[in-house]
């Protein structure tokens, strides 16, 4: 497995949109905004990564927020979203190994069994499928500063944390080869622009301390030829 150092600090959405443009994409946990009430998630949906992806790529989304998806469908905004559990992708009959990119953006920290999620992704991968995973960085600089100042708040649905090493180990264990590892920032509207600029200027020089990890992986062809990925059930 390639253990590439985190040498880049990037814009999460810009990286993903550029990578996925014109491709067939499976987007897991696509509704997002999980800390907000359902009505707010519906209202803000047109600002989400999934909505933006849908404008430039052929996207199928999977999310378990049935009530939010139902409301979005009533509004004609969720025709490409399937309600389902990302830990049980094999039970979603419409999914086939046809995707060029499988995107799990800020979802792996939500699930009780991340290995089960990765096994499901593995089964949907072709030999040329790229897998993109993003998750908060447990060792991110500003998260640590918030923690020491007693101002850190975990996501309401977050049940685990990741760093470069344990995410790399998990990918390897479930049959993936890591191609790139970097950190990224995400769009935010509640921070002053000056503070955002200051944070980016620091983290672009110290990318291992960025707030979000972004991993690009592919199926490890050698493990695929020898054995199926280990089951997590």
C-alpha cells in the first residue's frame, strides 16, 4: 500500500468537483447537514455538494434520511437519490459495479461499522473505480485548539474519529490501495473571512494539521485477485 505523505492542503469541494466532472459517481451520505433539523436540510439542499455534483456529473446518491429525501422528491430535487443504509449497499438493488467514482464525503465517522461500509464500496468497484473519502482529522490544529479552550463540539451523529494512520490501515485491511492523502478545508459561512484566510495560510504550510482528511484510493488489485475483502458482519 502506498503511504503517501499529506503534502497538499486543498479545497474539499473544488477537489471533488474537478475529479468527478463528467463521470458516473456514487455519492454516499449525500444529503449531509446532519446537525440541522429536517426543514433546514431541505431548505439548504441547493447549496450542498450533492446538488453541485449533480450539475456536472451523472450521480446516484444514497442516504438514510427518508423524510428529507421524500420532501426533496416532492420538490423535484432528489430524483437521483436512493434511500438506504450505506453500511448495507449490497441490499440496494439498483446499485451495480458501474461507477467511475465512489464518494464517501464526511460519512465514515457517522457509521457504527466503517469496515462494513468499505466492504460494500469494494464490491461496487470496477478495476478503474476511484474512491474518495473525507472525514474530520482527529489531529487537526484548530480542532485541538478548540478542545483545549473547551469549545470543541463533536458532530451530533459522529461516533468515531480518524487520523492519517488509522484511516490508511482501515483502507488496507478492506482491500484498498491508497493513491493520495491530503487535508482540506470546507466552505463555511459562520467564520470571518479574515480568519478563514489566516487559517488557510497556516495550514497550506502545515497540511498534516488540516481539519479534514481527504483520501483517494483504488481497489488493491493483488488483494482482489487473491481474496474477497474481509466481511465486517
